[in-house]
C-alpha cells in the first residue's frame, strides 16, 4: 500500500564563497617585514578571538553557570545517590 504523502527530501546544500585575501610585499627591508609579520600575527589572533567569542554564544557553547548549573553543585548539595534504589 502506498503512502499518502511523499517522503521528506533533504534540504539542498548551500555554498558559501569566501573571498581569498592576497598580500603582496615587494620590499627587502627587514624592519618592515618584521612589522608586517607582527601585524599578521595580531590579526590572526584577533580572528581566533572573535571566532571563540562567537562560538561561545551559540547554543552548544553555553554552560549553565547560574545557581541551577555549576554553582549549585558547589554550594553544599552533596547528598547524592550512591546505590541503585536509594
């Protein structure tokens, strides 16, 4: 016997294009090369920082730190079951 409704279809995949950044350094001066390397490291650190902050705001990144969560366990609620049936 056939079904009345068709089977659910998987949603189509979405392609996200990310522009590629190109850096051109044609100078032979070591002081400017060191400065550009330092600035590249700081920008990479900033990108990592923003990624960590944005992932912490997601639903999976949240941790209950209110009195219902971790703080409640530390206050003295130490009576727990140790055996099955208690």
